[in-house]
C-alpha cells in the first residue's frame, strides 16, 4: 500500500501541478498526511505550502476542508486549482445564500475534493449539519498562527476549529501551515488545534532573494519617489500604518503619474475588492494599503514591498515583506523609519479596537507582550548588525553574521569612541528628570529655542547647548545607547527616555562606549537600483516576451491573474527546452496534463513560429557553441593589487555579465565551486583556505563583523585572476 501511495503522489504531482519532484519539506509533510498523521508546517512565503495539503487531498477518500481567513486567499487558491483541473469550491460571505446551498449540494454529491471555508462558517448550523453527514478526510488550517493570541494576527474565530473537529463523527487528519511562527506560537498552535503527536517541520525562514533595507529619511515622500523612479514597470506594495496615511500616499503617487490604488478597511467592500483585483490582474502597478491587505495573496511578481511606516512587530513585518519575490527572483524590502512611527504603533497597541480580551489581566499581559515586540521592531530599524540575521535570530535560527544583501552589510561602518558624547546625553536625560522623549532631549543638547524648551525652562539646564552634533547623529547614538542598555525607553503611550542599568558606569567614567556608525559618504550605501527579473542565459528575451504577451491574453480572456496560467519560471523553462510536441511540453516545469490540454496548442504555436522566423538551428548552435562566456580579460573586469573578498570579485564579474545580458553570479556560488575543487574547506561553520587555496593566493584571517568574530577569505591578484578566468567557465 505504501509503494502504491508513493507512485500515486508522484503521478498526481506531475499530472496536476506539472512537477517531477518536491521542494524542500513538501514530501515529508505529504507522507505524514497520507499515513494518517497530524502535522504542522512552518515554511516561508513562496515555499509551496499549499501543495502539502492539496496533493494529499486528491489521494484521500473524502473531502478536505481548508480553513482560510480571507476571501481573496480562497478565491486565488480555488482559481489555481480549477486551472489545474481540480474541482474545488469556497464558502464565505461573498456568496449568496443560494450559491452557498449549491456548493453544499455539490459537495454532498461528491463533486469537490477540496472546499475552502472561512472559520466563522464552522459555527453555522447549516454547515455543521453538512459536516455531520459528510466524509471529511482532512481539515487543513492555513495561516495557522491566527489561532494563537501570541501571534501577530490573532482571530478569535479560529478558536472554534478544535470544537468543530471534536464534534465530527470520525476524527479527520489535521494539518496546519503558516509562514511566520516563533517557537512559542508553534507550541500554542499545536495545543489549541489539538494536534495529536504532530510532525512539526520548520524549513527555515530565510528568503535569500530578498534585499532588506532600512532608511531614516527626513522626507519620506521624496525617498519613496526616488525609490520608485527606476521601478515604474514593476509591481509593488506600499504599506502604511493608518488609513489616513494610505489616502495621502496614494494621492501623492497618483499626482506623480504612478498607477496606484488604495486599500484599507474603511473603503466600501466593492472598491476594496475591485482595487485588489486590479492589482492582482496587473491592471495597476502599485497598491497602497494597511495591513488589511495581503494575507494569502499569491501574486508572484511583486518586485518590492515598501513599509512607509514601521510595523508593530517583526512577525508582521516579515510576513508583509515576504509578499515580495514569491517567484524566487530578486526583490527589495524597504522600510522607511521615523520616530513618529513608534508613537503611532504605541497608540495602536493601547487602543486596539479589534482585540478581544478574556479579562483585564489578559489584556495587560497581551499589551505588555506587544510593547516588547514593538521594542524589538524598533531595534531592527537602528541595528548596525545584518538585518537578515536579526530577523532570523528572532525566529530561533542561527545565521551567519554577514549576508551581503541588506543595507547593514552593504554600509561602510567605522567603530568610534563616543564616550564623551554618551556622557553628555546621559547627563542631559538625568537633568531633564527622565520626563521627556528623544526629540526634546536632542533639542536641549543642541540649544534649540523652540517654544517647549523655553516654556518649561529647559534652556536653563547646564546641559543646554552643549552639543553641535547633527540631529541624525545624536539620534543614532541615543538609539545605540538604548540598544546597549545605557538608556531605556518607557512603555507609555508617549515614550520618554530614562537612564538604563549601565548608565552609572559611563557617567562615573568607569566605562568606555564604542559604536559602529555609518560613514557619511556618497557611496556608503550600495543598493540595487531595481530588482530586475533574472533569467537563465539560455532564455531568449524576445521569445520570453512573446510568451508573456500570450499568457496575458489568455489570462484576460479567462479573467484570471496571469501567474495562474503559468509562472514566469515555466515560461523561462519553455524558452530553454523549446518544446515542439505535447510530450515535450509536458516536461516543462509547472505544466500538467490539464494545462497541456488548455494551453499547449497556443504556446507550442508561438514557439514554433519564433523558431521558423529565427531558425532553430541558429538557436541550437548558439546554445551549443556557447557553454559559457569567454574568459574575462584586460579591462573587461577590474582585478586589483590589493586583497579583496569573494563578494567584491563577484561584484566585478557581474558588471561584465550584466552588460552581456547574462545571469549574475553570487559569492556563495563561487565559494561552493572553490570548495568542490579543494581550494576552500568548511571548518567550524566557516569557509577557510586549504593548502591549495593558500598557494593560489587565498588568505583566511579572523575579523570582527557585526560584533562577532568570523573567518574571512581574501584574494590576491593571482587568485582574483583565477576566479575570473576559470570559475566563470565552470559555472556557465
């Protein structure tokens, strides 16, 4: 029986979803479900959670109920299943009573294998009556973190899931999935759902294709417009913390000629639905939204997510930022921070009208938790450590201290002794009797004559006008003192600065304070101008564009999002494989039997016409005769006399590759090749040079990076030339 199931799952994977293998973690979860066990899957956005319950649903006897929190998510998932030839339906408030009855009638007749339901639906008499007479094989809970009060999106309606399952005539398999959950939340999910000895899989939270960036601009609108200038043809989301901010930002972008739409809970349902559809169907490039938008949105080609305001916690930030780059291509996550964001978030915590508390004690406990999370989020905006590492450590992982793809790792820092400046700041906070916020402390230090300073007599203090440092530098140092516990901020609605546990040592001159501060140079930040789609070398851009155009026409005719027809990765694979028959088309990633029958003729015709016009022989000859680019020589790639890191070598190679329209290399890929060839080895988790590597010109040394002692490799001119002339040939 086990062997039969194994064969069936791969047959279904290929037939319906068009894949011949599973992605990380998927097969273990599928096997657990098929063997009758409960499971909890923690997988990052874009990792393929839905297949983990959709595929078993096709092989189990009975109906699978998928409990999902949002109408948009259900609509998206059911649309994708229908495209794959799988009969599915949803039940939510968007349906009329007659439509709901029809869905249940069809379900009783065995029409559907999968039904998506809102958690509130489980409490209705009509649905409970249906469930009592139905053969329910599995109940799968999507966005499972919503069941936990310790999670960022707690929904009381999720608490009724366990009671619903317990009341069924026979217990179905229970599965639960989410993208973001700390260890505490994972434990709470399993407990509240009543999972029976569940298999828990955490595949990791890292999304390596995402570039993380934090900026603290004086003018957020100007910074946002600068950011969008190079991204006019890319889809993106701009998150704001309040409805008013959504309205203002959306109006500003429209006035600047951008195709932007708004989305928040204060809009009429019809407008929200229409705006969301226009964004998903690529009729608008930008959606400006509160956090009411996005959970479960499966739009794969979002190239950036901008947080115009800082969210209340890391969980919310990572979930929202994770809506970028679901297709695996590079994408940017930009957070624009200001001190006002902290005050807004604090206000929202203290005045959360949607929260439901069991009693006053629970209310205070949960608010205190939210205040702690807000501090962690604030520290993220000020840390000089790797931003990716900061997030991953929060979720319990142990990343390397340097990722090379965030503003902290790409910013030039200098370690400075700021002891005297720290003493001035701490002394000023003390003389202001720990009663004021950061802005007023800075005003006093810099000798401001604003009305509050003079009205409250703060200009008479001995610490008045004792600093001529720029406001930004003072703010950075103050935040650094908070991170190091020399200062603390209160949890009041309007936080004030107070002395921390270690302040006395600095004030008495018994401790020195050093900080890493960004060098203010024009090249201190090196961020990608835009997150351009990266295509394999074999992909012809002209053919790819034709397939994209065809996909758009087919999607428009069927009124479905383009990515539901085929993902970009499938179109790219068509360009590589150049199929000319149905059998060859089925070998394309993401093409199953139903999509072959539905779209094969149109795509095969377009590919055939392209080959006839440009000549298959020429294309094949070009591919065969160009296993890689010629070695980079002379002035095509800079090779320096000084020792440089592998990331610098990769960056210089990529300048030439980009000019040739080729896919970029990463330092990680070069390192992997050097390990394979014996020039590097892994030692205590770090890559270090072997004897061969030393002879080539690679030197391994210890270096402090972001506060941790690491082993770093540098390449002399001979090693750089070797990488340029040899490695690129092997990797292309």
